C-alpha cells in the first residue's frame, strides 16, 4: 500500500502549538482535518477555554451516495482525564446511540483509553462528567473479551437525556490486525468482527441519522480498519441486494484512500491494510453461499405452490 498525504491535506490539519491545545490530544501527531472536524457547542461555563469547541474527532462518510452515506461514522481519539468531559459532550450533542471501542483501557501497562463510564457498584457515589451522571444499566460479555454495555446519561434533575450502547473489543492488539493473539486467533477474530459489523448495521437501520462513534487509542489504526471493513461490506450488500448487481465492484484501495482524506493516517500499516482483503474474501464466501441457499429455498417454495 502506498497512499501518501498531499501537502494540501497536511495544511488542512487542525494544528496549534500551544500547550493548552496539546492537552486536548492524547497523541499530538494525530490531528483531525479542519473541514470535517466534529465541533462542540460553545459553553458560557468555560469562557476561558480557547478550544472548548474542540475534540479530536472526524466525521466520516461511507461509500454510499446521498444522505445514506453522509456522516456515517465519527472516528475519534480516545479520551484522557483532561478530555473526557468533551467526549461526553460530543456524544450527547451528536445524539450518538452506538459507540465502538476497539482497545482495552490498558495495554502492556500503558493507558490506551481513560475509562469514561463506570458501573454504580464501582463507586459509592454517582459518577458524573460535565454535569451529567452516567449510569450503567447492563454490561454483558457477548464473547470472550467483547463487552456490550448500555449507559444512561442523566441530568442533575434526574431526567434521562440520552441512552447509548457501548461495544468494547479488548483483544485486538495495537498497531496490528486482529487475530494474531493466542487467545484470539484468525477464526475467532473473524466472528467477532462479523458480530461488530452486524451491530453497526442494525444501528444504522434503526437510527440512520445518528453517526456511529468508533475509537481505539489514537483513532486511526484499528478505527480506520473497522470503518474500511464496514464500508466495503455495506457497499457490496447495497450493490447486490438493492441494485441487483450480480458482481458488485468496489476498490478497497479507493475506500482506504477516501477514508484517509477524512481521517489522518487511517489504516496505519500494511498488515492492517492486507487484513481488509483477507476479511472481505472470507466474508464473501459465506455471503454468496448464504445468498445461494436463500435462492434455492425460494425456488423450492415456488415449485411447491
């Protein structure tokens, strides 16, 4: 893979050399573009914060044309203790109903993501961020190391203002493709990604106006890989099932290049890029096999009538 960043793209990054701005980013070498950065609403509670409208997050469109593909995702950097209030502000303002976290909170002794929610059993008092109270209603391990959590966002007056579902993948290593751990090999990693993609697909069907928030630690490697996988998956199904094309066509290279025009350095290395091809090839075999079985069943039913 060779997808270079043009000078114009580099110049379009949100850059500032102040220490105040640097505290807003977990990693200062990964920055959002100006043209699609997710801006937060101004608050009179923090008038001295010059960057109160800033969070390191980018709107990402899918390959579908028109409104169906607009702002499908928000690709974001993981929060720190300094930015967690801003993350929850983003979640509430953008009406995020699904969050996909692709990293553990800690990896190899290093904090990957400041944990931005807690169950009530972990604290004697209520846990709040930015004036909101976060209440975990349910947390289940849907597969080993893959956790689904339902969170309510409650105002100080007790009113539930928002509900969000959080899916956390904890066995995908940093800077690598999935499926390279002993406790999560290629077959298990494939099944987990299929599960995650189907969760995104259902959410897109039920709540199409709400972007899906995806983040890992930096918000480019694992995040970019998953967004690319879903974009290809969605495009193939759309061409096959809606446009009735026998042989859908989509360029994985083009998908990644377009993603990198929306989120700096997405799909961070060759291993992650190659995995997109590996996953799609494996998924297509199952998908066409399933489609063939459905056609056979329909033909059998018609013959019986």
